[in-house]
């Protein structure tokens, strides 16, 4: 049986299973229900599915009418599952797992180097490390469309929120294949012409650092220890924004060296101990391990980063 025939067969099986659980629900109803349950508002759910808020409202009302139960309580803080909604939620997530698992396996069996590949990473890594490599990949494989998502969230590989993820936290999911990719050195930077501060003190020094949601990052703790009396002038969760603020004279900043060393107008300072390095990990769902376009991109990235030396050894490849 070809892939199309297998796809139709699986969709029929899933449709039968859904009818046994909640007879009127279609897969599109399940996706709509899950989006509202996860996002908490019609507006956010509509954006996640590419629909309008009035359309979401009409479809939810029709769904609740068709199954004869209210699935959500409407509160001032958003939509909250009712008891009936919680029952549907448990089944809906299992159906979602089956559908996405089927699609992963079908994708993993494709042999052609074409199609869509979703890649996720942090903003600065996407701009300064991956983008130059993706430009070469696009020239080599013009039929593969890479969708690069620069997102601070830990995207779910099982739900196909991304196919290939680069991040600084190890992967713990049992169905994810992962490896250490590279150790990235960080440095303390100042605008050109600014003198070294007094380390261990920092009185009179201004800092640009991570926002409070990322206050547990190693470089934030390092700054507190290295320049304990310095004043935080600005915060941002974007390393590129921090670099721009630093270059603009707002304050000193800890930056990944591939970013900081390559930016005109910044000077890397020489503290007694450098900021802690961070390891970048790469991971993908095991069902996609034979997907040619994923393997081609991963092989390219591993090979290129294995040869790259950012300015003055800004990142160091890790051997398997």
C-alpha cells in the first residue's frame, strides 16, 4: 500500500475512534478544542490555528451544542474546562498523539529531499550561527522549505511544534534523539573606549542583563559575583537587543562570543574569570530519524560547526 493509501487508512481508523468517544466530533473540532484549552482565550486560540475569533466562537458553540455539554466555563481570566471538558481533554490529547505519531512516521518514511522542515532555536543562535548555514543548505536543497522559529519556549517535538530543536537545556523526553552540539563561550562586553571596571566591586558601572524571567541564568549569577555593586540599567530576553544596548552605551553586557566578537563597536573585557560557557544541544523525535531532509540539515550543521571557529574560538565543537 502506498503512503497515500496508508494515510487514508489511518485517518479512517482515527475517525472511527473519535466517533466512539464523542460521536459528532471531527478532527478539526478536536484541534479547536485543544487550542482553546491550552491558550485559555478565543483570541489566542484563533491565532494559533490561523482563524478569526468570531469563527472560533461560532465553532465552539456549535461543538458544545452538537455534543450536548458545555466544555468550558467562561470566566474573567479566560476559558476553564468543565468536568465534561476535562473528560474530553483526556481523550482529545490521546487522539492528537495518534494523529501526530502517524504523521511523524509517514514523514519519516519519505525519501525525497523536499518538503517543510521546522527548526527552532534562540534568536541570537538563529541569526549568528544557523542563518549562514541555512543559506548554504537552501542553495544545495532548493526544494526543502526551512521554517526557522526563534522562540524562548521549549517546543514539543512529539506534537510536531518543531522537527529539529537547538537549545541550551538537555532533552529529557523519552522519544527524542539528542546530542551535544557545541560549547559556546561567553564574554563580558563594553562599548569601544570604555575602560575595564574594578572587578569584585563594580561601583558606578551600569549593566544590561537578562529579564527577570531568566534571572537564574548562569551569566546573571556571574555578573552579581563579578560586579556586585554595579547597577542594572536595562533588561531584555534577547541577546541581540542586549548587544545593541551595550554598543549604544547603556551598560556592560554578557554575550555569546559569536555575537559579541562579531559586532562592531563592542570590546570584550578581560575579567579574572570569564563568564560560564553554555552547551547547545540538538534534538528531534525518533520517528524522524530517517527523514532525508532532516538528516541532510543535521549533517550539514554538525559538519560546519565542527569546522567553524567563531572569532577567537568563540565556540568549541563537541565530539560524539
